[in-house]
C-alpha cells in the first residue's frame, strides 16, 4: 500500500509541475488614465475613468473598460466609425485590446498582456502639454457649422516667450499666445499682404477668425484640437 501511495503522490507532483503557471499579478505604479500611442503603428488609445477611446489606425472607436489592481478587462461592445481600410495593423490592434487581461504601466510605457502574461501590444505615453515646435493644420471650422479639409495646409510655430507664427497658405503671420492649464488665448495676428487665389484668401480669413475664438486645447491621439468657449471644434493640428 505504501508503494502504491508514493507512486500516486509522485504522479500528482509530476503533473502539477507540468501545469501552466498562473501570471503573477503586480500592482501598477501609476494610473492607466492618459493618452498612449502604439510603438509599432499609428494606433492610439485613451483611458479615462472607465472609458476607452482612440484610433486603431483606420477608425475611431469608443467603449468601456474595468480594472482591478493590474487586471484589465476591455468590453467587446464598442462603437466605431466604419471607414473601409485594408490595414492589417488595425485588425491586430483591435484583437490585442479584446484579448487583454493584464497590464503593466510605469508612467512612460504601457504593456497590455494576455491571460498568461504574454505581451500583446506596447504603448508609449503621449504628453498632454502643448509643446513648443512646428505644427501643421489640415482641418478648420468654416464658421458655417462645418469642419473642412484645407486646400493648402497651414503651418503654425509655437515659440518661446509667448510668440506664435506661421504661413496661412498665402501670407506669413505672427501673433502672441498664453497658456494656462488647458486654456489658450491667441492675440490678433499681424499678417503680410500678398494677394492669392480666392479659395486661399477665404481659407486665410477663416483661419484668422478661428485664432481669435480659440479657448481650449486638448490632445486627441496624435492630433491637437483647438475649441472655442462652447466646446465647438475650431481646428486640429499635428506636430511635425
């Protein structure tokens, strides 16, 4: 009987040694909330108090998520735009989100992992500070309840000491700005007087009007959105 007992015990120990070890949870050092960009594609994601949103490299999406310590559950019931894209990275990105069970976050990088702790996708943190440098404006509000794609991109340089300058697609301009939290105030610009085709002159006037109405700024993935006091989108821009 003793021989039989020890034989069974040995088999149990061997079987337990072959079992897949469970992922050892670690409490994250910082909050998951914030804007993140995939290190291998243009996909971005924003975590904000239970709401997840972003761009998978093709479509905008929004849904919900829940966390407990370092476990992460992302709902598969998401709303999404329906642009048709042949983007394999977008499909892989969505699959990674749906299969996520855990995450690690050190405040600079975010790693989403599967049920066994296997890495699925890695992100880098995007700053929420509007930094100095060159930006390109591609969409602008035409003051007629529509945001249009510009015929010619407008450049904008945020410089030191509250200086802002750029090219409207026709003329050069310069002005001043102040930042306070997510608030932005832009002064009326000085501008050169070159005459351009009518569509560019119209675009220029819309841009000048937009500057004077600017009230807040906020990152949305890789874009920065400028809005007026009522929250209406005035323009978006991307840092070069």
